[in-house]
């Protein structure tokens, strides 16, 4: 094994000086993406007999228009257009393993089951965020220029491509955009030049609680989110954010069951357990989630690739 949390390795937490009672967290993006309407949840695969789910798409509700028919002539059947995409799930695991001395001498209250359980919930939610943020830059339709800051022109061009690809005008709040924090900063800078114009940035108060910490507001009817998990591309020169509507990105997961006294299921989806190695005086706190995500309708999304 490796990376066990031993007393000898805790030099930043065990010193000859008295530690401050407050614990400061190391810097990391802890803004998980919410279940926005544009994100398609394909379902819970528990008890399904498979780790893969097929998401069908059918061409109904006006996909095909009625064709002219001559008086007395027989109508020609309309072919039903359909397609499908698959989403596969797999297990993601995280483990911390402190020694007895490390746990018993902990004056910060961080090496215990409660804190590791809290970390497990946050970590596994952010793991799904990481998956989604890695997909938004993969759409065929792309706006932006390598090495150039994100501009309002990029946003307008992206919305046009999205509406053309979806073959429909997009309603308020239907579109979700995920940008890297640098791209979001560039967008704020660009917006400063049009702050007094007709197109305003808005932050609906009721959405702040619903959308989570990563939500930055609404502009041109698009809900904008910021995440540091957005991928680097072009040999690290750019970030690959994107905007999309429902059907572009799907994800699925699997509920789990605790079957021993050392296990508990957090939120129905995260299996958290204690694994004791008595001879070594080590206690591991392990968490597992089962999920996966996939790009589906390519035309339902537009990538935004701009300077990192």
C-alpha cells in the first residue's frame, strides 16, 4: 500500500509549537455543477442488470412535417427517424488511511470518520463535475480563437451556432454554459464595456440557492457556470468551455447498499466504509460512487475555446 497517513508524515499538523484551533483548507474548486435542466440524467442503474444504459432519441413532435397529398391519393408513410446513445458507469474510489497515533493525537479534529464522510460527499459530487466539464469542449461546433480572450462576439456566435444546430429558438434558461474561471473573468471584462447596453447580466436571487456555488448568473438567456475543471487544450494554451442544451450531455449513476456495520450509504449514492488493519494500527476510510457520463447529440452543444 502507499500514501498511508502516518504520524511521521504530518509535519504540517504536528509541530513543537501549539497549532491554531482553526483549520484552513488548501485551495481547490469546490463548486459542483447542479442538476440543471440542460444536463440529462439518464437514471439509476441499480438492479438494471447492466452497467450501460441506452438513451433513445426519436423524431417526433414536429421533427417531420406533413407532406402534400393529391385528392384521392393514398398517403405515403413517414419514416420514423431515431437514434440512440449509451452511457456506461464505473466505480470511483477514494481512501484515506491514518495510523492510530495520527488519529489519537489529532488536535484539529480532521482525522475522523465524520470529516472523511463530509469529504467523500464533496469529492464524489465534484468527480461528476469533472466528467461534465471534460465533455463541454468536445463538440464539433466551436467558437473562439486560440490565444485570444473570450469576447461577447464569441458568445453571440456560439448562441447562433447552437440555435442552428438545434433548429429552434432557445428559451430563457434552456442553455447551460460551463467556462473555466479564466474564461469567466474574460467574459466579465468584455461585459464591462457593454454594462450600460440593452443586454444585461442578471443574477436571479432564487437561482443562487438552486444552482450552487458555481453559478455566475444569466446573460442572453444562458445560465453561466464557472469551474476550474474545464480542460486545457492546444498544448495548454487554451481552455475548452462550452454551452449546450438538453440532450447534449447525459450522465447516469447507481445506488448502493450497505451490508455491514462498518458501512453507510451517503445520499443513496456514495458507499462509505471503515477498513481496519489491526496488526498495523491503521484505519482506512474508503468511499465509492458508481457513475458515468457521455456526449450525446453533438449538434446540441457548442465548444468555447479561448485563451487560458
